[in-house]
C-alpha cells in the first residue's frame, strides 16, 4: 500500500457526488416484460443474429455470434420468445436506431445448459480465451473493447504487469466501488484466471484513496496472494488507462501505441468478475451493475440489471420523478451523453444512468469566443493543446489535427470543465474524429476499388492476349494446311502408288511397263488434285487440275499407242472405257460445281447483291448442265453397227502406221545406223500411203473440224469473284470472334478492294 506512485500532468478535482448511490447494497432490478438487445454493444464488428423471429430462447442461450475477431457474442438475458429482429432505439447521442434482437420474457427464467470449468488451471490459455469470447465479455469500464481480443496479446508482447482498474474517478458513478465492496472474492477469482492466461510478473490492483470500504474488502479477499493493492490519489481522470499506467509505473504509453507496447495490460474490476462468472460458473455476460443516481430519483442506488432492460423501467424502480428530470445522461456528468428517450435499452457499457434536475446540473451558458487563457492546456491529462485543436477542428484542418495528436485525446472533458468561455471542446473533438474516420474509410474504399479495377483491367488484358495468341495459332495452322493442300501428291504416297503400279504391270515389256506406270501415277495425281479442288476451290488448284488432266490424257494416249503396237487386235472394251472416263470426269466436275455453288451461297449470305445473284445463277446453270451430261453418259450405249471391210482395213492401216512411227522413234533413241533408219522411214511412208488408200476406199466422209471456244466466265472474273467471297467470309469470321479493331479495318479494306476489282475488271 505504501509503494511509490507517480503523477500525470493536468487533471481536475470536481465534486464526486458518489455518496447518494452508496448508501444501500446492490439491488436486483425487476424482470422486464421486453428486452432490447442491440447487436453492437462493443467496439469492433457487430454480432450476427443466429435466431429467428418466433423462436423460443432460454436464459444464457447465444442469440448472436461474434462478427469478427474483434467482436463479442450476445446471449438471451432471460427465457422468452424472439418477437423482432431489426432497427430499435439505441443509447447514442444521435438518437438513431440500431439493429437489435427483441425478446418478450415468459417470466420463468429458465436457464440454458451451462458448462462451468471449476479447475481452470488444467485448461490452457487458448481454451480459456475461447470461453471468454463465447461468453460475450467486453470491457465494462465504458470502452467496451472485446476482452478475449485484448487478452490475446501477441507473442512478442512481453506482458510483465497486469493492472486491475478499480479507480472509478468520474463523478456520480459508484458501480465499481460497490462491486469491490460486495464481491471482492469473485474479483480475486477473476484475477487468478487472468494471471493464469497472461503469466505476468506482477499484479497491481488499484483503488482511489477515497474508497476505504473497497480497499478493506479487497485486502481481506487477497489474503496471502502475491497481488499488490495500490491506493492512488483521488484525481480526475486517474481512471483513464494511460493515466493509471503512468501513475503506477512512471512510464507513458507512446502516442498511437498500446499499453502492451510497454509490457502492461489493464482490465476493469467489473470485467474481471465477468471472467470469473464465465469460466468458473459458465455464465455468459447477461447483466451488469449500473449506478442509478441524480436528484430526480427518490432512491439513488446501484442495481444489477439485465442487459437490454429499458432505462425508463430502471429509473422508475429508483423512483424517478419525471417532472423534475431535466435531461437523462448515459454515463457520468463529464464523459456521459444525453439520451433523447427513456425507451433505449441498457447495454454492456452502461455503468451509470444520471437523472439530474435543472438546479443540480444546469445547462451550460452559451459559448463565448476563446480568450486564450490556457486553462484547458493546464488540465489536459494527455499534455495536448486543446485550444489549437479547437481552432483546427473549426477549420477542418485534418493535417494539423493529426500533427497535434488529436487521437491521443481521451475525451475526459477536463478542458471543457475549466473553460471560462463555456466552449464545448470535447464535442468539437468528437466531430473532428468522426470526420477523419469517415474520410479514411472513404479513402480505403476508394483504394480498394482502384485495386479491384486495376486487377480487372489486368485480367481482361491477359484474356485478350490469350485470345489473340489462340487466333494467331489458328491462322498459322490454317496457313500450313493450305500450303499442304497446294501439293498435289505427297512424296511418300506417290512412291506407294508407283510401287503398286509396278506390281500391277508384272512382266510386261519395259516400254509398256514404264508407260503404264506413268499413266497410273498421272491418274492418281489427277484424282487427288480433283478431290482437293472439291474441298478447297481456289484458282491455283483449278490451274493445277487442268495441267494434271492434260498430263494424264497424254500419258493415256501414249499408253494406248504402245498397247496398239504390241497388240494389233482391237480392244472391244475401248468404247466402254472411254465412256467410263467421261462419266467419271463428269461426276468430278459436277461435285466441284456443287461445292463451289454451296460455298458461294454461304459466303454471299441471305441477301446477296444483284451481281452475286448473277454469279449464283451461272453456277446453278453449270451444275444443271453437268447433271444432264452425267445422266447421258450413264445411259446404255446404242448397239454399234458391224464395221464394213473398208472400215476394218482403215483401222488396220492406222494401227500399222502407229507401229511404224513407234519403231522409228525407238530406233532413233537407240542410235541406229542411217541405213536402218532409212529403211524404217520408207516403211513409215509406205504405211502412210496404205492409210490414205484405205481412207479412200472405206467410204467414210472426211471429218469436219470445227473449233469452238467456250468461255462462260473468263479467268480474271472468276478470280475476282473468288477473292470477293473469301474477303466477305473472313470479315464475318473476325466479327464473330471479336477481333481487334485493327484486324477488322484490314478485312474491310480487303473486301472493298475485291468489290472494286469485280466491278471494274481490267481491259483485255
């Protein structure tokens, strides 16, 4: 009791006015018919309702879970029925409602099952902290910070001093004083639990020296325990956390810091008793001791009231004379707030209800201009400059308010108490703090929105890059496919076909064998090119097919001449073979024409232009012509009349002439001598004479050669139409895929160029 104590700067000594409410023991408030339980009775996030309207609840049952790590649970103070969940009156200076759970009492006070922990020493710290958190305990000294979050100090915080705060310095409030007098043993139990959790080096229990009854009760309850009871000088606001730490240790909590930063932790005596109830008896925080005082009450007292009880019912229990009541203050006369209604409920931080008359606490006179007396700076316990803070608050100069440590102000009201100009300084500070917090919240939201926008833009950019890469890959793949299609016959396949042709020839003579192989390879190449042309109709493939068809016909003619030389007898199947080849060619041409028509119809769309309609009509006419030709070739051939003797002689002369030509050509290639060549030339001349004589005697008329040039569409026009169809199809594809604007512009320019080329063909 005689240990050294220090002092803090400033402070005042207002009248205490505590004896009015300490003359009788703590009374039990009557059970109200309806309880209003706000979800935000503590610092941090509001609790989250876990019951529904119409649900029956038991006393001590959890009705709202903690909303975050900095939050507390909420429990039913009595058994009854949940009748509403929504906006209800709330004890705040603004008078605005707040979300709450409303319970109608059934009067039975039926408890929910409790889970006490009689031997807390066998529990580890995290388990005890969870019990405290689930019990819904918040600081009962007025700040309302969740106790479990406060006790869960970081590992690097070396908490060497636990301070139990019984310094109830504000005028009129005596709830903690009466608690220490009547429940000192329960307070010591709570301190032992806190020591088990925190393992501090020392425990300091602090009481003002004007409370001898509380000091005596605590000394008896502490006994031989290593707890130090300290009596501190009576001075306002010595009960402030930072001021009390400075009184006991001589050290200041750094600006913007926490007591844990200097190894201390401060807990209110009411909070310590609630911890004992939660751990040893399993009871959640559903009631608290509240001072009812003021000259408008007939019986000032301290009551243990259920959380959620309407304050009007508590004041009526203390004998409220509503005619004398000037205003209702929630808290003490210096730090309390005026309530707009008696319908608001008692909450966990409600340590006092002050009902003064006009004579007891007269309204302050109108504020006068500041006279720069400096009294406010002399009494400030945080060594601030209240006068400067007032000027900066009036000018909304947030930068200067930060520079002058506005948030170190504990809003004790000492500066306003001594101000000769009656300036409500604390109100200005509270408003400035609220403005700064609101601005910071908006800045945080704006920064969060900016980050989300930038992340979205990055995500869209990456997605666009991915799509562009995929489109480029598809285009490269299509280009490689077109290059592959331009090759009529693959080397490996041509080798396979050549080997097959050689095997089919067998043991034929060398020249005939070679000619058959060449004809077979030419036919295979032609078939492959025609197949590719039917799939991809391009001017390049059309020219290639024409060249291959000419080469195949030449190879077939050479083979026929060689076979005629080796086998003079006429082949009866010559006409059917020719008809089969013409029929096959007609089928291929028809397939190609139909493919071109289908492709053009798809490229031109549903509303083709007049020029496109003309092109489609030409393509349809070509398809009809090829269909008729195919039908004619598929008809059975008419029976050929028996050849006459003259015709037989003419045919034999033609075969003989072809054989003589082949013999002469072979001899020339073999390098025969001139005599042999002269003999062969003479035989060739004789064969020609024989052929002329056979033509004269055969009776067949001479052939009437008529040259017909069929040009339905010239090559330039066909190429221009094809380019126009491809340009239009590529543009539609890019539009469907959502291609970049640069590619769309390039495709539109290509389409316009193709339309101009078709409309203005080059002069021949």
